[in-house]
């Protein structure tokens, strides 16, 4: 029955796409985030629904969409350059078979990110994209939040609908994404137009934001805790009564401590001493190996290059009554556990620089828009606050990416696509207003003497 429900929903979504082609874009967003083919037993697994959705999205834009307002932004060009560079490193990858497997989904994420802003011509489309992103992620987050309240969860124990530790179903990844979308959820409670922000929308939105904050607790991920702290600090900047906000945040944190599961508290305690935690010690060893590898391979080793690493791990072991002792362990083929080192090891310095420019430019451009449209009574107040929300979400991602290898996570590239779409939309509005203003003050014909 669950298979039939998913099929009926997708067929209905595709059917509406033939009347409104932009809905094919949203269908692909839903499929890419939720991966319904993983949630079914047979029927959807036998059909390439992701490929069908993206093909229909592109064809719908080419054939039926109005392209007069479409603009190709510089960041889209950088994404295309990164795509081509990754293709080149894949050809010469140290592990060609494994690299090909990762390339098969990475190129789709990058190509869709470059294409997506072309379709975001209106405020309604930008909002619809973000709404689909939030609601699709919510289908995973709500399940995790309920299970956390019921059982407390635990590291590697919170089952998020599927027994598959990849994509948004991986604990640290969903923790970072869940915290990152909280500002966008809050934005919908003030400026949403698809669903008017009445008491029902606000109730659901605040409950969903609470579920987002529960995900790091349920997954017991230290990355998620750091993301929550950063998000709280970024909200201080936009709060009108900063001292009151800080006080309320501190009080909420103290009140939550007694209710936190012991598994979460014990794992968070390992943040202070990395040498006593094998996971943290392994990450540091892998990062050191990656930096050494980049010295001899400045252009990277292609996807999955980490498979050739051999590392020594220095870790503190408890030795009963004797106290602690330093032990040496050896391991190999350990993953990067960081998007920054993922880029450095796989794509070298050029790839890392491209990736950083794409991401940091997003933070800068959203800050420009936030400042330009910060007048709460202006006609584009919604845009200024949306730019702030997208900037906060992006900042949370960049912090989480320091501890998770999510350099090519499709969700963040959709967020970047929304940033570019908002930026180009507002640029068109400014250009149109300037043009109309010039026409109003344009001088008349010179008198004939």
C-alpha cells in the first residue's frame, strides 16, 4: 500500500507539471531529497524516476517557459566550471571505478544547481522551491523528532524510515540540514504567500522548527550541537532585543539539560578531549594525511581518493587503576569527515578554491541583499529577511561541512540555487525600476529654432 501511495502522489505531481511545467522542477526536488525509491519495496525501484523528473523539468523550461527574465549569473558559471573540473579529475582518478560511481550523482547535483536559477523568475517560484525543500526534508525530520521524543535516540540508532546511511538519512548530515532550514521555516511564518501565515501555519512551522532542533539530540551528533550554537549566535544579530533574546536562549538551554538523554550528554562530553575519542582522533589523522597528499597531488586524486590513505592514530586509553595511557593504532581507507578536506583530497587546490568561492560568494551576496532591503516597512522587506535566512542556513551548512564530507550534498546546491534566483530576481526588479525612473525624467524633444 505504501508503494501505491508514493506512486499516486508522484503521478499527480507529474500530471500537474504538464499544466505548469515549473512543477516538474519541484517534483525533482522532492525525489532528490526524499528518495521515495528507497522507501518502497519494488515498484519505484524499477523506474528511473529521478531521471524522468529532471528530463521533464529541462524540457518544460525549454519548450514552455518564458525565458525573457532568465539570467545566467556568475555563480552559475562557477558551478559549471566546477562540474567540468570534476569531470576532468574523474577521468584521471586514482580509483576510476569508485570515482565513476560518485561522479554519477555529483554531476547531476551540479548540473541541476546551474539550471535551477533559470527557472526562478518570480517570488512565487522562489517561495515554492523553498517550501518543497522544507516540506520534503520535514518528511524525514518529523519522523526523527517523534522517535527522539519516544526513545531518546542514540548515535547510529535513530532509524529515519530507511536502513540506509547515505544522503539526508545519515545522522550528521540530516542534523546539519535540519538546523540550517530553521531560519527559512521561521521566514514562512512571517512572509509566506502560498500558505498564509495564520495560526495553523505558525503552529506547524514552530513545531517543525522544534523537531529540527531535536534531530541532533536524537542522532547524538556533535556536529548538530555546534550547528545549533552557531544558529543561536546568528539569530542574536537580527534580534531586536538582543539582551532579552540571549537571556531567553540561555534559560531555554538550561531548562533543556535535564531532559536530554544520557547517550547525547555522554557523546557531547567527548568534544573537550579529542584524544580520548577514537572518531575525533581518526579525523585529525585523516586531515593530516590529506594535507600531505595534496602537497604531492595539487590537483587532487579524483573522487574516493581517500581509499589509499594509511594513518596512525594516537588515542588515550583508560587502563583500569593505572589511569590512562597513550596508544597507537593504525587504519586505512578512512573517509575525510570534512567537506573542506574532501575537496582538497579529491579535487586539489583548484577544486577547493572554486568550491570556497561559490559558497563564500553566497554569504557575501546575501549580506548585500539583507542590508539593501532591511527596511521593515519597504515593499521588499520579505526579500531582505529571506536573504538573511538563506545566509544563516548557508553558514550553518559551512560549519557542519567542517566535520562531514558533504561538499556535493544536493540539498545545499538547491539552497545556493535559491540564493542565485533571489539575487537575479531582485536585480531585474531594480533594473526595471531604474528604467521606469529614467523614462519619467527623460527630457522632451528640443524646440526647433
